[in-house]
């Protein structure tokens, strides 16, 4: 059984992640994992192709998880019929697919390139090597034929057509932050970490990164939830992110921040979900030319390093309440020595002439050591403004100077006496 132990050691983490994504109780998830490993041990002799060990093991995990749900249903007197036959079973909107399939191939291509791949009409023209005016006329005809083929077109079925994305200003609007003595209010915060969008059908936004002290817009994204999606049997939504603009290379430290945010790619597609009071990424795909690279939550550290948050990628909690971990008095902050995140104050944020009652969600080293983010949230739980600060010695070997020397004009704060320097801001419009 040496082969079994080797293969199990290589695949156990993936099975554990899959089970924990489906079962919120950690104790029950551990029991299901043990049952899965035991069943795999007993059935290993019947596995003909050892190279198929991982999908075979995940199949066992699905069956054991489905068994657990059926047991829960009997205990809670929930009809078993409402549960999926398999843990990976998906539901599909067949009406949309049937309507699309009824269209001529040219119409299907136009609609898929625009709505699913989120290409602009100019990008479609370049890809198909036809005039942009031809793309516009063909798109109009394809939409008309889709409506004729599907008269009861649900609202949001052509989500990208519903309204234009909001346009970001080329220069960061002026803003002021006036801290209040009142305690921070609790907030329901459903956005995905770092990307500001809520994984819910119908959501769309534009966000951008602004260099400081120049305050110029260096890169902007249009993002939209494009429809239901699933990965490894987990249901969520597909989210497309398209880069609109970026500054020329060699523009200073902000250039690296932009490369970190988009990986040098112009388009991303995510699958994400909100479940059990947490939001989390399930997969991330980027495209470079005709090549696509997909990473999912089963890919371990390759995924967790950029997209995973919380223990076992449990995600970020939706219901935020002040915990008293981080205390702020103006530019002076006291906090635990270990990484922490907390609602660290209430303020009046006046942005572009409009004053908002906001709370500040601070992240001290949770995402990256030596980094602080301030995320100003409205009562609705939407990000109004996001600000990043670097510890003065952050990446000193890379940049050769402390940040107080690199960006001498930028704002500074102190955390437990250590200096942090304001690097750049993000603005979000819905």
C-alpha cells in the first residue's frame, strides 16, 4: 500500500479543501474526510489508473458529502428530494442556451465575445479583423434576433446592455476625512477582497488606482457578474474584469502595484461565492493572447497566495462589528503585534463634495506584511475609498530607499510607533 499512501499524501489537501467548502462545520468536515480516506483505502485495489487518483478521490468525497447531507435532512425532517443527487450537480438556465443555439453562428459569436468574454467592440473588430462599424451593426442584429428567439427575455440576461459602466475621473477628486468620537457602526460587507465587487447577479462597477502625489488615474477596471458558474461542484457566479487603461512602464513605484493587481493581463475571469456568512474566490483565470491560465481553490498555495483568505480559504466575513483590536487617534494607531483587521473608527468622508457617514476597515498585515489598507465603507457596506500605506522599510532591498524618501510629500501614519507612508488610492463607482 506504499503507492496508496504516496498518492493520498499528494491529494489529501485537495479533498480536504473540497469537503470544507461544502460543509461549514469543521468537525463534520473532518469526519467526512476520514470516511473518504477509509473508503479510498478499501477501494484502491480496484483503481485501474493511478494517474486518476485525484478525481477518483474527489468522487468519493462527493458521495460521502452527499450522504452527510441526506443524514442531516433526515434529522431535520427536510425532504431529501430538495437535495442534489450528487454534490456536484448543477442547475442551468437552459432557456438562454437554447435561444443562443437557435441563432446563426455569426450572431452567437458576437454575443459570446461581447457578453461572456467582455470584449469591447473595438477588441472584437481586432480579433475578427473586421471594421468596428461592422461589429456594431452585427451586434445590433444579433440582439434583435435573440429577443425574437426568446420573447420572455429575463431581466439581466443581457446584463452588459442594461446600462453603461460609470466613468472614473482622470484625476482623484479632493477628499477630507474627519474622525468622529462616536463608535464605529456595524456593517454588512459582501465585497470580494481587493476587487470591490459583490459576487451576486446584476452587480457591476468601475474601480481605479490613483498615483500619489500626482493624483492621476493610472489604471481602471470594468467589472461585472456575468452569470451563474461552478467549479469543482461549488456553485457561485462568474465575474469578468477588463482593464481600460494603464500607465506606461517605468512610471515609478506605482507601476509595480499595477502589475500586482492585474498580473500584466488585460482580462480576468473569476468564479466566486458568498456562503455561510463569508465571501471567497473559487477560481481565477487570466488570458494572455490566446493562452488561458486557470487556478482554483484546489491548487493549494498557488491559489492561496493571491486569492485565498482566511483559514482553508474560508473567506472574509460578511457581518463586520468593531472588535476593539485597532484603536486610532488621528494619525496614531495602536494595534496587536500580529496581523489584524478591524473596524477602526467612524468618520465623515467628504469625497468630491459629497459627505458620507463612513467606517474605516483597517487591515494591518493580513494581506501582506508591512502593508496597511484603509477601506472606507458606507452604511450600505460599499467601498467609497481605499488607501494603501507601506511601512517605511517595506521592500527596502527592492527599492533602495525608505518610503519616506521615495514619496516625501505623501501622508504618514504611525502604528505602534512605526512609520507608514501613503502609497496610492483606489476609487470605486457603482
